[in-house]
């Protein structure tokens, strides 16, 4: 049977067909749908883990104990999981372990553009790279075979365009996998120096064997055509190449690490001019150059952003394509949704002229004008440690002008440890948790404080107030962010406090509640055109020349605009 | 009605690869439209690729979905200047993506205006001549007030199905095939209103 599947759905299908028993993940664009989709298979245990490190560790536990496991994350998630990653390469697996990492060239939804291929190289782990949904599924199945044959974890590197494109996939019956025997083996699974030294040798031998076998593996293949041009490529770049050079010869690498040196030499010998076409850093190119081969595309492509058929065509043929110019019009950056509970908090932060160490989530959008509510965004969890660092650097008086702002999912992911630090090292910072009862930015995933598992089953609810109290925070306030007066009052009070405090702004994401309340309208007789309401950056508020009105198809009836209007000119619509 | 799929494919092959770009504002429901076209093209025996936007841009940003079908599709992305049809759910977005339209392409524009943040803030102006510029830059431009039609039917969310109807009229695929695809892809409680929305668009 054939089906149109997203690359991510195809990975999930591959996991099912490969007989995976345990699937773990922390959400992150562009990887999220993999595990959401796996959760629909009754045969597979699936979980949202609190963060990627835990997710990988759970998967390692499953694999070592004898059941196939898959773990999925976005590229920056692998930084969080890097500690177990480097050492599971030493221990090896037992049953198969596949680590799916989705990179985001072009940074559609990410804070950096890192390249997971280098992780494979640094950690001595083979890296497979599918180019469409069919390959995504097939490569998962193959990755499990490689993992067990060579006793190694395997990285499946996806990119946004493979993860989020749909193409046709031929479905197969699932393999039945028996639990493998688990045997206690301290020399293999307890990585203390004496054992690790021996395992490092085993790792090197395994990589040599893999390197040799990569010359004949089915997914590294030469498509011999016109020999004037020979292109080495992989992943989505292969598709762009095929689109523009129908007749070129191609060496397509399905496994980009370790490198198939013999195959590369064989290919290079057959073609007149050799090109390497890949997104981001010249990973393959540098290696091929290091082999002493001449490359015509050296430095031809930007390290930043994505490739396209047009870019490849005009670079290789050295022809300027006469493309139509883009229209010069206002941009449309993403914004907080109408009714978003984060909006009120930011309008108060702005009013009080506070600085905020921010974090990652929908609430990062509050950094943009006009709210301009946060000063920094580095990585998940950073806000809490950073606000503490600012206090230690600039003193307690300065600390009264700063808060940390973090989402509920992000707090559980990696904010907790920062808060423990504030208590332990006698800080006095205030941390605001914007608790919208979901992982919003990635499309509404459950987490330990939502009371539901990934399969939608009821789960114990992590009680944030009790948890934070147990860490040692004495002053905890829970505030409804729709209540602007109370929000202001509490923020003012807590930043002044000479002790650490946490404010939990609690109100579910506006997109979670399907019912729309009656929209608001502007009473034109009362409106004085002061533009205060524009300051909250609600997409439903429209200005035509001077006239302010509210788009009733966008308004979700939260009433924040009515709250900030000093002339009571914004009223709820009555029939 | 029974439709002979192979015969249909024969009609369509005349068009070679069909490239459809669907653009709009995050949250407007563009994904459903592309998925309906995709499943329909696959059923007709074509190779199909769709490329979607998930994540950050879904929060009110500019979003685009690429739909390609034909004998063999490699890249899931349509290149600048290669779209046969653009369906724009919002008119400024129509102008933003207009350079993707081929010289002979058709652009379908929902006559709706959603102010982007820079306009709301007064840093930029929503261009007053959007439709004129689109008409000037395209060989064929169809403008429709799909939002009013959807509201008239009693549910502004069926706007995407109205636009699907307009698109259907531009492609050589029998209407029964479309209606079946609509039926299979919308929640069962909304099948009737979606079919009516489709017909409203189709008959424009
Ligand atoms: C290490 C890492 N993992 C995952 C992500 C993707 N990601 C960005 S924000 C976010 C969570 C946001 O949830 P929350 O903190 O509850 O804020 P909300 O979006 O709901 O406002 C995730 C998972 C990331 N940027 N970094």
C-alpha cells in the first residue's frame, strides 16, 4: 500500500516496521511529529521526556536491556543529550538504538544553524541522511540493522525540508523483534577509565570497519550519466541537483559518515569535473579535498541558509538567472496570537521598565516591538541561570530591575536546576514562569505538569508550586495574567524583594480553548486615538488611517485591549 | 459517479508537472488545502510532493506550502518563477510570493487584508495598490472575497474550501473527484457546509 507521508511520519512508520519497542523525545521543530506519530502505534511505548538528555538515556536503557529504541529531537536538543551521546558510542548497544536529529538549515524555527554531521564525526557514530519520505522510512529500518550489526548507536539526520515535506511511501509489514538477551557485562557497560580505555579501542575498530563497508553499502550509490559533470551530494540537496541537472552523474551518499573513500575515488576517476553540493558547512567537501581530489565547487556555496535548484543552477553554470524581484512590502514576522496569555505579562514588564533574561518558546516573540519584553534568549533554561549571573555581576540593587522569564515546559526541561542554583548560592532573583499548560511553540505537546501522557492517557500532575517550594523558594505567587492589575502589583512587589521569588502566571494557551468568546468592538464615539491599545501588538487590532477597529474573525475575546484602554472605548460585542 | 482514473491521468498529463503554491498567514488553514490537493493527485496516480511550514511561522507569520505533482517529482520546493498556480489566502501575501508565478501562471487571491505587525505599529503602510500590482504582475488573476462567502455560509473557517473550489475550476479534474476529496479530508460534522463552500468557489 502507498501513502503520502511527511518525512517525520515516515520515520515513525519506519520505527513501527523495524519493531521498535520504546520511543522517546522532547519536542522541537522540525522533529516533533515523529514521536507524535509513533504514539499512535499501540505496539510501541512512547513518551515525552522532560528533556533530550533524559530521552536519550531512556532509549539507551531500552537498547542495552534488549529492545529496539528510537529517540528524536531537534539539532539543539542533541547539545542537551551530548553527554550520554559520546559515551553510548563507547558502550555500544545490544538491541538497536537510532537517534533521529532534525537540523534546521535556514533557521525556520531555531536559534542556531548547527550541523549534526559533526556530532557523528566527533562522537564516532555513523550518520545516515534520507532525501525523501520513502528513504526516511527505509533508512530507519536499515539504521537498526547497522546498529545491531556493528553494535553502535546510529544517527539519522533529517533536515526541515525532508521532515516537513510529504511524498509517497510504500508501506511494509512490521518485523517482529524478539527481546534480546541482556547479559551483565561490566567491561562493556560501566564506563570507568580502565574499561573505557578498552572500549575506545573497540570504537576505533568499529569505525574502521564501518568506513570500509560504507564503500559497498546500498545507500551510497553512483548514478552514472553524462560524465562531464560529477556531483557528490546527499539528503535534500540531492533532490535539488536532480531537479536542475537531469543528466549529470551523481554519487549520492545515504551514509555521510564515515566516508566511503574508495567509492569517492572510483567516482572521481569516472567524471571530468567533480562537484560537492551540500547545505551548511563543507563537511563532505573538506574530506574529499583532504583525499587530494580536485573539486570545482570549492567555496562556491554559502555556509549559511538553504540551497535551492536556482542557486545550484546559477552557481554551477555561472549564469545569472533573470528572476523576478521580490515585491518591496512590509514583512510579516510571527506574533503572539490574539488572546495569548503571555501578552499581558509583557505589557506590564514594559510599563515597569524591567529588564528580562528570556528563554525559548512562544514567549520569545515578546522580544519584538512594541512589547520588547525580554533582553536575552540563548537556549532552553538559560533565563534562570542568567538572571542569577546578572545579580552576582551587578549587585542587588541592579537585580531589582531584572527578572527571568521562562515557559512551563522550558522550566521543567532545564530551568529547575538554575533555580536550585539561585537558592543554594543565596541569590535574590525573581523568576516568572509563564505557565500556559502546554508546550506551545512546537504545537501543543503535553509535559509532566499537564496531567496527560503523549498517548493522551491521564498522568500524575507535577505540582509546580510544591516543587518550587521544595527547592527552597519561600515566596511563590500564582497570578492570572488576564488580571492586569494584579500582574502589575505582584511584579512590582516581587522584583523589590531581597529574597528569591517565583511568580507563576497561570492561564491556558488561547489556542487550547476551542470556544471563542464574543469579540470586542471599538466604540468610535469614545475612542480618542491615543493608540494605547496598539501597544499590546494584538493582530486583531487594526488601524485604518486614524480609525482603530477590531477584526472580529481574529479577536478571541480576551479583553486585554479593553483593559489597557483609558477611555473605556473598547467594549464586548453584545447581540 | 465512477471515474476512470487512467483516463483522467491522460487528461492531466498534458500539463506535465503541476506546481501550486499556497500562501497565507499562519493560522489561516492553508495546510488542509494542500493536503486535499496532494491526496487527490496521488489517487490519480501521480508522483506527489508537498512542502509545509510547521513551527514558528504558524504564529501569525507568512506561511507557504508547495504542492507539486507529475510523472516524477524530485525537489519538494517550487523555484522562483515556476509556479503554475498561486492560491493566496491574504492579498499582501499574494504580492509577497508573486515572483514565484510563471509567466503564464494563474494567481487566485482572497480579497482579505490582515495587517502585519509593522503595519499595526505604524512603522510601515499596508500598500493601497496591492491588487493592482498583482494584476500587473500576472497573466491571469482571479480575485474573490472568500471570507464574505464563508461568513455567508455561517462559518468563516470554510474560507479555505471556497478557495479550493476556485482552484478546482482552473484544473482539468472532474468535480466529483474534488468533492470526494473534500469529504474525506474535513471533519464529518462539517462535510455539508464544506461541500457548499466548495461549490460557491467553483461557480465563481
Ligand atoms: C534544547 C531544545 N529543545 C527543544 C527546543 C524547541 N523548543 C523551543 S521552545 C520549546 C518549548 C516551549 O514551551 P514552553 O516553555 O511551555 O513555552 P510556550 O511556547 O508554551 O510559550 C521547545 C520545545 C529548543 N529550542 N531547544
